[in-house]
C-alpha cells in the first residue's frame, strides 16, 4: 500500500519529493530484470516468450515462456518440440 500511495502522490517533475527517490517502475517479485538503462531510459522487466505461428502469421500454434535471459538460438529447439507435440494430431510437422 505504501508504494501505491507513493506512486499516486509523486509529481511529474524530475525531482524527488520528501527526499525519497521517485518510483519509476513497480513489478511482481517473481519478474526478473533483463535490461537496465540509464536514468533517462526505462527499465525492462519480463520473461522471454517464444511464439510459433503459421506461415501467414494468422494462427498461433504454440507459445512458451523461457525464464532468465536465454540466448534466442537456445530456445528454438524447445519451441519447435512443443509445437510438434501440440500439432501431432493434425499430422503436420513444424
């Protein structure tokens, strides 16, 4: 509740109020910080997600989250494996 009140009462100016730093971001504790910028850049929080879509891109055939900050090339095998499992009843391979 303290953070919510602080967020509502802070001003739009760049200066801190009551000698407390401004609250720029507030996230769930289980979310990891994957990138930090300078004070002029926003913080980025989240989890990498892989989506498998059809050739024309109008249907999602698989979605998977990858906690941490894995390299993109290391996530492709797992995403293709998941899509193959989900589409095995169709007789189509990704």
